[in-house]
């Protein structure tokens, strides 16, 4: 395991921490920004988390375990995908962590993913998480325009 290579992204969203949190755990919202993925979990420490869907015409099921959950603050889970091209054992799992923090009228969402194999994988993961963060931001800020 190489926990030293870590992808990190951060984005400010004009939405409440509760709205950002809901976007992280509500299957209908996750599906909107995560390439149509269906997420399933009991959202408790130790419970499984799965992501199912289709990528480039092939069905997949990614999986992990909830490691930490502090509502509206922290969600951390182990994560493995058959798309990684690695065997399903502990050393091949990454840890994805969402940190939610509020300042004035905006919320910062910071996403980290560790156990990446190379600098190239770090860059690819950061690009992916930046896209996810922008989609969450656009989705939530668009929703707030309709509330006003």
C-alpha cells in the first residue's frame, strides 16, 4: 500500500453543509453527478457501500466499507473497483474522504483519495474529483436559484 500518493481537490459551493451532505449520500443526487452510478449503503461505520452502473458499455460494481461518518462534516470509505485492473484485496483499496466545512454563506467540499500507484494516477484522480466537485456545485447552486 502506498498511502503517500494522495489526490486532493477542493471546491467552494454556495449551499448549506446539509445540502452538500445530502448530495453525498442521497442515491438520486449521486446518480446525477457520478456518471449515472447507483450508490447503496446504510451510512453507518462498518457498513458496506456499493456503486453500480455501466461504464463504456460494461456493467460494474465498485465496493468498499464506510470508515468514518460525521453527518454534515466527514464521510470516509474504502473503495475498490474492478476497473482498477487489480485483485480484490485490502492493499488494492483506496480511501476516499469527503470533508465538508462551512464558512459564511458557502461550504467547502474537500475530496481526497489515497493509495494511488503513480503521479499520473494522482493527476487522473484529481481531474475526476474536480469534475465531480463541479457537478455537485452546479447542481446545488442551480437548485438554490429556483428556491429564491
